């Protein structure tokens, strides 16, 4: 026995699932007005749509932060367009993911998206949003920075595209905030020279040696060696937090600043939306012409 598909029934299904009016009407018609079956059909259709869109590049989005006295969680959630990233539902998903990461400290991204928030897993919420909005949405990565005995500070750049968490072993909160801002601005890759992987150092040394050999032909080997060492030290200073000139006082390095304040950094994490994602380059004018059936 079928139930008539009325406007009231479509409205009820829409409020229950958040799907579009036309999708709700089609689902009710396909299930003879059975609202439970229609809701399940929408859920399954939504999952299929999410899988279909999974291959599309999502390089916009936000970095969400959740923090307490013990730790800070940073989560990157991506969308295809900045317009979607500014939406309330998208921001709510990102914040829920950050809160879940902070509370449960999952061991992997797979474990994070499997966590439940309000009766649904984060991945189920993501899939529903993909079906509703029509864009690929991904919960891409997360990090948790734990307190290390000193100040635990964060910095979020306006727009939520860049976020930093830094844990001090010792030192004041105000200084930690300044260092977090420095990290956001200068993007150090490592804490100090000792933290730079050996293969990175060796690769850079080979590049410097090749460049220096061309520039210093005929000079004594010991002079060339000193030039290589000097350039390598400069490279390491540029990519390490402690080696960089402090952004608010270029006359001293971050290392000297910290020593003057009896402070020490244990760990930091900097995240920027879309870093490492290769964005597809499109010719907008060509797309418009193609859609209009106009050949160039």
C-alpha cells in the first residue's frame, strides 16, 4: 500500500535529511511514500554521490583548532571552492572534527573520521554534505600538539587558512603567541638544524657543492669547503625556527630571543590550507565558450 506523496510529506523528509526538495520528492515517489525507506534511499544516493566526487580536487577550506590546557588539535578540512568553505555547515564539520581529535587523540585519519558526533560518524556527516552541496569535501589531515610544561599557544590567521600551535618547555604565554605568529609568517620547516633529516642536508650539500664549484674555479679546496659550509649553514638557518631572524625584531634570531627570555620550544605545527595539493589549472574563458558551444 502506497502513501500519497504530498507537499507536507516532502517537507518532512527534507527537514529530516537536509536533502533538496526535488530529491526528496523523487525518493518518496520511488518508495511509494514510505518516508523511512525514502530517507534510507537518500542516504545511499548521497554516499554514491560522495564516492563519485571523491576524485575531484579539493584545495580550498579551513584549518580548525580545538584547545584545552593539555593539548591543541589542528584539522584541515577541504572543499572545492572558497564559497563552500565559508558556509556554516562546513565550518561546523571542521570544528566537530577538531573537537573529536582533541578529545579522543585518534591514531590515524581513518580513526578520526570513524569517530561519532551526534549519532553519526564524521565521515557520514561529510558524505551527507557532499550529496547536499555537490562538491567534494575531505577531512584531509590532523595534528595534536601536547603541552610540554610551559606555555601552549596558538595563532590563526584571519580567514582560517593558516593556523599554528606551539608548545613551550618553559616561557611566558605572550612570548609563545609571538613565536606562533612568527611561525605562521615565516613557515619554518623544522625546529633546529639537528631536526633536519640527514637526507635533506645531504641533498642540499650536493646542490651547493655543484654551484660553488662553478663559481669558485681555481680557488684552494679549503676555501671552497668553507664556502660550502657557510652556504649550508645559511640554508639550515632559513628553514629552521631557531635559526630564523625573529619577525618582530630582525636583529636577533628566534634562538637568541628565546635564550634572553629563558624560554624553550618543544614542538610546533603549522598548517596552511591546500599546501601540497596540486590544483587543476583551468581556463575559465575557454570553459564558458565550450559550454556555449562556441569553438575557439
